[in-house]
C-alpha cells in the first residue's frame, strides 16, 4: 500500500530534545534508533518522489549516489559536514541531487541527515515531500514568526532524514544568508548532533549572489550540470563562483 501524500506530521520538540540529550550522554546508536520518523514512505512512495532507497530495483542509481556521498564525506575533515548542492542554472536537477544525497547519507544507520531548502526564490522541497503549504521553515525563523528550531525541522517519511523547508514569505529574506544570524543558525544546526550531516539545496550559481554567499557556510560544494545544457565556458564561470578549496566536483545530471 502506498503512503504517498499521507505522512503523519508531529511536533519534534520532544524527539529533538531526546536526541540531543542522548547524544550528550554518548548513546549514539540508541539515540538514532529512537528517532521518531513518523509515518514512513513505502517503496512506491519513495519511487514517486524519485528518491533512492535500499529496495530500489536499479542498483546503479544507488551506487552512483553512494559514490558521490563517499567522495564528499571523505574530502571533509569535519565528521558532520555542511554539504551544498548548486546548479549552473535552474532546471539542472539541483533539488533532485540534493535530496538524494541526503537520502544516501540517511541510508547509513550511523548517520542522520538534515536537508535545508535555501532556494528561497524557487523552493521545491516542501512539495517534494508532501509537506503542507503552511509548514514553517527557514523564512519563518528569519522573520521571527517561529522561534523554535524544532518546529521547522520536519520528518520526511525516510528514516533518519529531516527537512527544513523554505517556509512562507517573500524573497527579501535572502538577505539573511549573509547575516550573522544565518551563521549562528548553521553553527547551531551543525553542532547540535555529531551524527548529522547538513545538505543545503542552494539556488543556481549564476544569476544571483545567493550561491556564492551560501558557499561560505559549507564545507563542500557540488556543482550540478544538466547534461548537454551548457557550454564549457558557462560551466567554468559557474565553478568560479565557488571557493576552490570547497568545490568538491561537478556532477553531470542526465535529465529525463
């Protein structure tokens, strides 16, 4: 039976606090095992969302994303790094790569992943995971409408994978990307649990300064290129937006 569109959404205050307390006491495995994932998606629901999972028939897709995960995690000196995914332009499949990178990290039973939608101009992750239209997210934290981090962190239907959607509001909140408030927020999310990786779904590298600013919060950046969509010079210009020491590599996404 498909659980598509029927995820149970619960406040995560007790879950997040319990995880934090258990992490501080050193019981990592128990803490992860007790995380309340809500209603989990069945394989057909995962397929509908184009998410890799352990029962996916095409093992090649799983292996490709797992190899990408291994490469970026190996490059990072931080055990719980911030990984950013950006595209050369819109339509490259950036969100597809970001959510599957996060899902591949969550496949590891010793890790959790937090996916953050920072594409405030064209957010998509809330609908990708069938969150309600009014689900609080990043903009609600920036705008002061939501003061609790726990209330903007939502289950996804995937074990050990959480999501912070863009939230509700206008694009003017992108100015917060360069603020001290954003830096403090990222440090809080990074340091809250030492088994969690953060994955940022970022706006395109070209066309606005957003990706360049967000790269300052990341340890490793993956640049997504829609196969056959861009000239080599355009790809080079997009890569130049990212600090060289943070550019993990370029992924050519074969678009459907």
